[in-house]
């Protein structure tokens, strides 16, 4: 169906262009930039340092004292109307005169120096003043001086802008800077390129509110990003190291769930793992839990369902021969905890859930985090970087310092389970 829709859209664009070809106005513009510079020790910026050579363990780029460079920027606009246009922006260079790699040396005319900088469509929603730009484009957050240090670059995305009146406007955008770049790592069980292109997308969302009054212009804005756990992972690294990125996570390490299962059911021989196979985040959590249980010498059996229609049948099978059940943070399971609870409760099976809401709806126990604690950890990491000069590329992902162990008193009573000390009761209706 997706392919059919795509073909129909493409056909519409072709026929639309054919019928209105005479009305399309093609415009070309560009820039030719020539630069001749002299300076000892390379450039003033960029950390280029010593001229003409690279020093060990330094970011020197070996710039000459005298350099000649050029760059060509060519922009082609196809304007169908005030409400529809398309832009393609090419960049050639920068080429350093005499340099082979950039196409500036004698006979180096076949060098790959032509780059696609922008490619987008501008259009307006019919019968409205809503402007939309889709494609690879330059997006920058507001800045009082030079470009924003937070976000200011070419990126694939969608930007929607609306002007309510002469004083108030609103702009929203979604951008995808990275996706499908992770080649995976070598895994002794799964082989090479394990989890290639898996959970490696970065999505950025922002709202901007341009305000303009007499003598005053200000643009409040807010931005958030969703970052996949493999977005910045090093290629083929079994240790899952990351490139120059760190932060905090609201997840709980799988080891703590494994410890919880064995604390509650110390004689467990087989633990059922239940999740929806269509949710990648659940797959990742389940894999990590299984690995932890393998290290402890405890057998796990994985049971998956594709949607809510087959949950009851899968759970009924899963409880047979299981000493406990683990369910990661799973949206489909969370919406069907009543069904899961009825089946598991009927055989007095302890159910350990990945999230407090799921546990309160029909599980026995969980490990719950505090977002206040996560914020505190993030603040400490920021202080360590900004004040103490810590290297962000070597900082491990931060977690809540002391996740709380909680349990559902209603489910515990249903299966006749006596909780050990140290577990906080979840308030249930």
C-alpha cells in the first residue's frame, strides 16, 4: 500500500509539472568565492596550530602559511507559484589550489568535490497561510549574535511556519540528523554486524515563538531530541563504546531486573520473558535481560506476540513450566496487563515488570526510577564537563542513583506472595 501511495504521489507530481510546465519559472544564482591568505601557524580558528605538519596527539591540520582556496555555490529554484517551489543547492569545493584530494592539483579534474548542500520543496497548505518546507535544508535556532551554538546546520527535516498577526508567529520543526548509519558490532552468538541499523536514529523536535513589538524582538523556543541507543555507537565494537556523547537514561539497567527476579524467586530454574516483537525498545530490553540471566546460569524462555489479539494465547503458553515472568517496558503489554494478570495470577506466577504503571495494573514487582534523581545526575555530569573539564567521550551513561524497589500489594495477595523487606507498596485503585 505504501508503494502504491508513493507511485500515485510521484505520478501526480509528474503530471502536475507536465500540465503547468509553461508556468514554472526556473531561476539560477550562485557564488564564486576566492580566498588568498597568509598567516603563520595556520588559521586563527579551528585549532589548526603549527603550520605545515601534524604533531602527535594534536588536532593540527598541516595548513600552509600561504594558501589559495576557492568554492562555488550554485542554487537552482523552480517556482511554480507563490505557494509552490523547489530548490536544489550544490556546492563545489572548497578546493585548495594545488591539492589533489580537493581537485585543485594539475590534472585532478575528476576529484569528487561536488556536494549536495540543500534539496527542498516550499509549499503552502491550501486555503491557509501555513508555510511548509520539506527536505534537506538549513535550520538554525535563534541567536543574538552569530549562528546558534545549539543547532545551526544543514539537516533533513520538515519546518512549518504560521504568522498569526504582525506581532506573533509560530514555527515548528522535526529534523532527522542521523539514521541507519550503525553497522553493528561483532557478536559471538549472532555473528558480524549484529543489530546493524537498529535503534540508531536521532529525531529532533522544536517549537519557536517569534514575537515582535515596538523596539522589541524576542523568540522563545524549546527543543527536545529522541536518541536511539546505537545512534553514536562505534562500529563493530563489542564494548559498545560511543563517539563523543554521553547523557542520562530513564531506563533501569537489566542487571537490576535480573537481581530482582532472583531475590523474589531465588530457586527459579526457568524465567519466561514476554514482550511485543513489533516494539524495538522491548526487543533491546529483553535481549539485555536474557544476557544477564545467562551469566547467572538461569534459563530463560522468550515468548513474543505481534499485537493484542494473541496476548492471551501466548501468555497461557508462557506460564507453563515458568517459575517467574519478566515483562520489559512494552506499550502493548502495558495496555493489556489485566489479561496478563488474570492468566498469571491464576497459576500464582510472580510477574516482574519494567515500569511502575504496568506493575500497578497487574504485576508483582518492579524497579522504579525518580526523574528528580535523573535530573540531579545530569546536573552533576554537566558540572563535571563545564567546570572540571571532563572528557564527555569517556563518560558513562548516567542512571538514577538509587532506583526504588516497589510491589503491587493486590497482586501479591492474589498469588499469596510474601514480599521481603525493602519493597515499597504501589498505591492501586
